[in-house]
């Protein structure tokens, strides 16, 4: 049975960058949700001087923006690499 354009054969190996996409996408969603929770629960006028601020909240307050930027960058690079590897594999299949 001929394969439909864009769909791989059953014996083709899975693109490893797909796993990076899934992992980095999940991490990005979790990070953004954690930032939203810390934004809604912490008093912005008191800042880190709040008594009992847990260490994860302090970490997110300090590094949350950087973390989202890095995770977005990893997601973008993995997407480009996944597309490139799929294109390379499909050209190899067409040649023979």
C-alpha cells in the first residue's frame, strides 16, 4: 500500500526531535502555569520579603522569565530540526 504524502511508513524510526518537542512543550506549559499560580498567590507589593515564601516561588520570581525564554528557544530549535530531519529522510526515500 503506497504511503500518503507526509505520513511515514510503519517501519520508519520515530524522529527523535519529536520527543524533545513533547518534553520541552510540556515543560513550557508547566512553567507558565506555575508562574500564573505564583502571580495569583503572592502579594506583588511585599515581594520576597513575605514570610514563608517557598523556594520554588522565589526561584520563579527571579528566573521565571529566563526559563520561559530558554524553553521557548529549545522548542523552536527542536521544531526546525524535526522538520529538517523529516525532509532529509523523505528525500532519501525518494532517491531510492
